[in-house]
C-alpha cells in the first residue's frame, strides 16, 4: 500500500506546534519566588522563671526588610525546644506588621511551663509559611536560659531602741536576686530564735504589688534573737539570720515624804510611784516573786555610808509603794531602789530625798 506522505507531514507539524504552545503557556504562568530570611531576638535571653520576655524580629529579602500589604497580617509561628532541638512545641503565633516585623510577649506561665523553681535552656525558632511572592523561611535558633527565681529579702525594724513587751514593726522588700525585680503578693513567714535555743513564730505578711511586706504589732521579751524569714512556694532555706536585741523596759521610780521634818522616833511615810519610763504606764505588783522587792536605804553622814531599812515592799495595784520609817534625830539622805524584773523591766533608783528628823539641820 502507498503511504500518503503529505498527510503524515501535516500531522507531525500540528503536534509540534501544539507542544510548543503548551510549553510557552506554562513558562509564562510561573512567577519567580523571592527568597526570605527571618531574624529573631529577645528582650532578655536570661530571664527568671515566670518572667515575661518579648521575642521579636523581621522578615528580610536579602539585606532589605520586606514590607507592604502582601506581608501585613501574615502569621509567624514561634516554636520552642527544651531538649536541644530534638522535639519542638508551639509557643505561640503572631501576625506581621505592614513593615514585616513581629513581636510576641510570653506570659508568666510560659518559659518555663512548669513551676517557678524551674531552670531550663530553651531554643526558640520563628517560621514563615510563605505566600506569593515570598518564599517560606525559618529564623536561626535563639537560645534562652531561664534562671530559677532566687528570692532576696531585706529586713528592718521600726526606729528606736526595742524594749520588752513594746510593739514594733518588721518590714522589708522581697525581690528576685537575679533581676532585682519585686516579687509581688509573696507571703513571708517570720520566726525568732532566742538565746536559749527556742523558736517563736512571729506571724506572716504578704508583700504588696511592689514586693514590700510589713508585719506590725510584734512583741518580744528582753533578750538576743535571730530573726529568720521563709518564703511560701520557694524551696529555699530560710533567710537570715538577722540579729535583733530586745532590752528590758526602762523604769522610773519617784520618791516623796509625808513630811520634810518628822518628829524624832516617830513613824513617817516615804512613798512613790513605779512607772514605765517609755510609756509612763504604772507598773502594778512589782517586782513579782521570787524577784527581790523594793528596798529603802538611808545615810546619816552625807552619803558616805548607807543602811538598808529592814522593811521591803512591793507596788500595789496602782504601781504605788510606801515605807513606814522611824529614825532618831538627824539629817538623812533617803533613796529607794527597784531591783528590776527581767526580762520585763530594768532596775532603777529614785532621786535622793533629804529629811530632817527633829528639825536638826546637819550633814
């Protein structure tokens, strides 16, 4: 059979033209994709546990920052790894700005995701899924080391000498020793350890928004103490010791006589009042047994020698005392002594009272 050569050639030409046309359409439809890189930084690469940090960066095309409506609102995904990149988890997502920038602030429950005691190294990476005309890309790994919170506590007491049974205030500030930032709403527990090896709880106080705490109406008996503080929720030993001394309360002893010129060998009264020298409060029933009682001494030779009166007394319910004294003729110096009541009140002496018995002026 004879082949139709012209027809075969025509068919071949049509096929070649069609293939060429299809290839031309395919090439013209494809748009070149622009390569991108993501930068990544953090406001603090060494934060304390639970502290918020901001992670930020920009989408770049070479050395030029990408910007425009084509990137505005495009999502950046932030992932983190706590095992040196073996596994990754999503930290969060954030939309790019018109200028190709992104910024994401962690919450107090992120980085770390466990407790406030956690110390951990993290890798954080940002990624861009790409769009037209920008290609997808990922940032380098950003290393962040989260430090455990290490509380730091200051302590101070209210001004002035501290005395037994007088209220005073302990106050201070609770901060993170790493950052110096306040630890707000933290509870501080206070104890006193005395010179005899005994512990006494003083109470607890919650810090305010600025980390400031204050424990008021603290009272301790006289003695030397060491104050310790514990912080709720932190597995650290107690902070301290802070040395603190409490003094016995100073006292004041007044003296007077029913008469300045008593008769010879006739009883007369020497009396007075025992008070707290700081507050002025009367001190009833002092000193309590078995403390030595209040004593009266007198001198008839101008104070060279002194004799103790045989009678000893205590203050009554109003803090008053009284001696009934009988002396021969002469001029006498009389003084009253309070021995103190440790650890409550310090000892004190009255002023010297001069008495002329029988009107004799001498000495």
